[in-house]
C-alpha cells in the first residue's frame, strides 16, 4: 500500500464509502483520533472491522472493531465494553459505523453498545463524523 493510501489522504471527508465499505478518514477526524492516542489501548472503537480498519490504517493506532467483520458478532459484550471505558482504555467511539448494527446472531450487542454510548456520552461532529469522547464525564 502506498504512503498516501496508508495515511488516508485523498479520500475525502469522514463517513462511509471507503475501500470495501470502510470509512473515508478526513484530516479533521484523523487529527482528533491522534490526540493522545498512545495513552489508550484503542484510539477509538466503531462497529465493523472494515470501518475500524480504515481508521486504524489512517492513524496507525489500534481501533476496536465492535461486532467483528460486519458488526453482527457478540464481541465485545456490552459489559466488557463498559469495563474498557471505565478503565480508560478507549478514547473515542465513532458513531454511524458501516457495520450491520443489530443484524445477525450477535448484532444486538453492537446495537446495545451504540445505544449505551449515545445515552451516556455527548456527540460531537468532527469532519462529518460523529465522535463520542469516552474519557469525558458521562452525561448527567
């Protein structure tokens, strides 16, 4: 893979539509994910391995693929994800993953995680991508 593709340049803004339905990672999102990325086990978490891979390739830091390849595997569980958040191991949750949220035998897990994050953390839009800072204080 050439350096330009690895860094995510030339792929437009954020959101769906990258290689194999992965995300297009814009400069603003990349900058946010790189902020203090080395302090965390995962710079971010998002639904689906293809989506996570796009962010991981763009930043060079681990991104958790919730639900495996297409978001339908029950991994991690909601309880595991909540523990990782409590432990400060995940910086951001990237909303609107390209995975099939809620589909398949374990898809309820990725949907439950998304719902939990949305209910407990504040969404911000960066470069057209919805981010939740999981290290910020939860909503009251």
